[in-house]
């Protein structure tokens, strides 16, 4: 469906959606297509979304408010920034705590190196079962997805951090690794 909508290698695709399996599949599809994934904070207001979309320039914008809804796809045509994004895989935005959010461009080689080095250092393989109670618009949540894809492991997503649900998953799901943010 992304291809049919015109998404190609180096297309910028901004995504605002819940941290669930569909969003994870979409992130992997963008990686496979060579498109630039631009995850947006699901808690941002419409004005904040407009601000960061204005910084991005021409992009596809996918949004889904809940786990039950359908993805809405819009092509946003604005003037391009003129930046070379040929090696970029991700554009992540800072939280904006000291002003407006700023774009951090992360190249394919950095994501691949992080996955490879994590696999070596942590001994990741097909047997890894990683609990991810982190948002998929944050580098920590995305890193878990990419590391498991790289090593052939399994990700168990939780849409939000809930200590009881985390404890239950750790007890019942044979989780071998887990990350949380303080």
C-alpha cells in the first residue's frame, strides 16, 4: 500500500500512531523500502504536529489515533529544505523542552552499526524475546525493533508502560530482555 501511494526510496514518511504491532510493521516496511522514517510524538497537539511537518518539507504523513482505527495517508507538499537525505534512515525530533523540537537525522549506517554492535555485546540472536513498553516515536523503542529485526529476535510490544503489565509479561512471556525509561 505504501508503494501504491508513491512512497519510494528516500521518501520522507512522518508517522503518528500508537506503539503497537501495526506501527512496528510500518517501521519495518519503511526500512525495507529505504524510505526515511519520521516518527512523531503521539502526545503532540495538532499545532505541534504542524510545526514539525513544516520543518520536514515534502513528506507523506500517516496518522492513526487508536489501535482500532484506519491509517490516514496524506501527501504534504511544501518547499524542500534542500538538505541531502540520501543516507538518512530516521529523522527523530527532540522533545522541545528548551524550545521548539529540533530534527536529528540518523543515517542507515548508524542504525546498522548500533544493531550489529548490540548483537555482539549483548549476545543477541533468534532466541531473544525483548519486552518493549516504550513509545515507537522514541529512539529507545525503535532501537528494540531494529535490534530484534537485525538479530531475528522477537519483540513483545506494550502500548504504554504499566508496572503490573510489565511484571506479568516478564513472568509469562519468557522475556529475556527489557528496557524502560526513567
